[in-house]
């Protein structure tokens, strides 16, 4: 699907003038680029988030001469699918590719193995570490399974790690809840509680800290 296709579909579904829809999409895309340009992440609940990453310098070769060179560091935009998008796409196959038994019945795809689960757990932990400071320090201080922690967190910061927390909760590493902060006059502060924290989660955190990963 191209941008023109997207404009046409939205215009037809909502019975809106095509030029009007095109202007709105252009404005939305420009706002996303502008935010990334200013170093801000863009989070679209359910859809995903665009984050800015620094790609460090690396060795390479000139395409023109073939000589060795150092490719300078640069900022790149990375898209991370949201929970709702991931849920709808996960396990989705083209009908003809859907695995079937000898009797012709569709088979259920096997669950991800433990190695993949742990890898994804580390990815989500890194996102929490990279997007928070106080929360990450609190998590590092957890000792033993079953414990809980409560801390204040900025609403904007929570939105950056909400999907990571939700994934870890879905894997039974812990449970979490969010409420209005102690100061009801400041709706930018939330109270985050992690509880029923598993011993395995503590081990993952310890391993990450130990390896300085």
C-alpha cells in the first residue's frame, strides 16, 4: 500500500474529500518526523512507537573503491509495533500456507521456545532501562521473588515503557498497576506498582546488570 492508496481508502471509508485526507496525512507524517528530529519518541497507542536510536560508528568499505573506511555514527528512526498490532499479526499466515494435519485440519502453531522468550524478555528489559532512570534503579534493587515495588513515574515516561511492562506481565514475570500520583493537582505524575514479582525476573535483571548489557 502506498500513501496514495492510504489516502484513497480513508477517503472512501469516511466519505471525505481526497485532498482533505491527503493534507491530514501529510500533516501527521510531518509531525512524526518533526518530533523525531527534536529527539522525541512518538507513541501511538495500539499501533506502535517510533524511537530515535544512535547507530555507532562501524567499519565498512567504500562502494566506489572497495577500500576500508569507518562509517560515521548516525541517528536512525526505529519502529516498534504496538501490542494490539502484534496481537493481530502474530501467527497470521496466508490461508494456503496454514499448516494442516494429514486429515486436512489446521494445526495450531507451537508456542515460542524458552530461548526466544528469554531473548524477548531481555529486549523489553533493555527498553525499560533505556527509557527510565528511577524505575530501573528500583528494579535493580529487588531481591527475591514475590516482592513488590511502588514508585512515582511521569506519565510520558510510563507511556514509553507501558507496552514493555505489559509484555513482561503477559509472560508472568510480574503484575503491574497504575494509578494517579499522590499530588492530584499534577496529572503528569502516576503511581506505578509492580507486584507478584517472580524470582526469574530478578535473575534476568541481575544477569543484565552483571553483564552491563
